[in-house]
């Protein structure tokens, strides 16, 4: 057999979220765009900003499915 190596790039799932390099790139891009932010730079978790709520909704992402949390 002479199979060609796949040129597809992975979109890895880690538990119930996107992980791997794609997840990292999405997080960095969303932060740069101001769609997500941290209250303090040392915080582990991000929150969705008002701008992010508008932009994710434009993309067709139903963020009402995300439960509020104390961050």
C-alpha cells in the first residue's frame, strides 16, 4: 500500500472543549480581538466581553448555553 500522508489539520477535543494548537490559536485571537479577557493577567480563566457576546452571536454561536460563573 502506498498511502499519502494526510494534509488535514487536527481540531482536537479535550473533554468538552477544543484543545491543541487550534484551541490555543482561537484563545489568543479572541483575546487580541477583545472578545474574551481576564480580570487580571494572572487569572487562569477568561470571561466573554460585551464585544465578544455580540461577535460570537454574529457567528451563530448561541452563548446563552454558557452558564454564568464566579470567576
